[in-house]
């Protein structure tokens, strides 16, 4: 058999579900089915139309004046600070929680996972009411905090951090737990055979290995905390300079000055786009071509 025929035969060998060896996976040929194309386009328009309307109706000429207001920068600074603190709280508490759910087995683990993810589907206002009943002056725990330590959380900046962490932490826990489940456990087992304790293996082997997933979860938690509204206004109120974050400022401005509300919304939109751009590779698994 000639060398040309040999090469041709090698090139025609195919892997399971793939094209010829050496080539990438084959994509479906043909056009897009019309029953799939039309709903996809309608859904895309449904998601993009409100954002386009925000950009079209934005007061671009008066935008510098709107954003130069001290109240705007005060709300923005408070939002950035509280979102960062809420993310730090989520990291300290959420990463160990994710490890517990991913690496250990205990009775009621499924129930615990369901309870951890409950704030994702719980209406934020309901979350704020629950926080008041738990941490308010007459709350289950808040009464003890007030009498024993003089700590009052509702309607304070610390209360904003608590409300934001309550709704943002599940995003980090889910992200880190998924990363832990996908990580190879053989490295941890090898560290254990070398005499490392479980905590040492986590600190020196597991944590560096899952660092990208932790970073992605932290960014998601930060973005969720930055945009939190319902739990914050219920548990912390809206006091300028103390608890009035950017979403609350947008809501209040919409009642008296719609142009200012649009300007503030543009700032939050820009932050959201920046977060999406930073997480693009984490979601797709590879850099965009």
C-alpha cells in the first residue's frame, strides 16, 4: 500500500462523535429551523429592547451634570463599599460552606443545599422581613445582640452589608461548589498520603486549584450585592449617606426626576456590562475567538 493511501486511511479514522482525527467536532449542517429561529429572535428582542430603550432615552447632554451631583457619588461610594464588604463576608462564610457541601457527606445535606440556595428564589422583600424578624431590635437574635453588646443592625450601614450578603452569598456558594465537584480529588489524596491534614490540603492544594471558580463566584456575588434593592430597603431603609445605595437612589429619583433615574441606571448598566465582560471566559470555558 502506498504512503498516500496510508495517510488517507489514517485521515478517515473517526473518533466517537467527531470528524476525522486531527479535526475538531463537526457542527450541525444546514440552516436553522424556523420553529427555533423565530422564538429565539423574539426572546432576544424581549431581553434587549428595554436596554436599548434605556440607551435611546438617556439624557446624554445632561449626563455629566446629573452624575456630578454629590448625592450620586455618595450613593455610588456607599454601594461600592457595602458590596465589597458583603462579598468579603460571603467569601469567609461561603467558601467553607461550599467545601462542606461538595466534599463531605452528612445527614440532611440535600436539605442544607436547598436552604442555602433559597435566597436565590425568595423574593428580596421577604428576605428583608425575615432579616428584621431575626436581627431587628425585637428579633430572635437581634434582641440579644442589642441587650448584650449594644449592636443594632437595622437601618445602619452594617445592615446594608448584612442584607446584601444574605442575597449574594448563594451565588458564591453555588459557583465554588460546582468548581469543587469538577476538581480532581487525586491531588488532595496525594497530599493526605504525604501527611498533610485535611485543612492543610485544602489551604495549599484545593484552594489554589479552585481559585478561578472562587474569583468568578466572588464577582457574581459582588454584582448581585451591588444591585440589591428589596432586602436592603426593607431591612436598612433609605437614608442618604448611610443606607441609600444606588438602586435605592434610582427608585427615589424616578419619582421626582426621571432623567436623574436614567442617568443612575446607566451607571449600574455600565458596571453590569463590565462584570459580564470579566466573566465571559469563565462561562464559556475558553476565550472568545
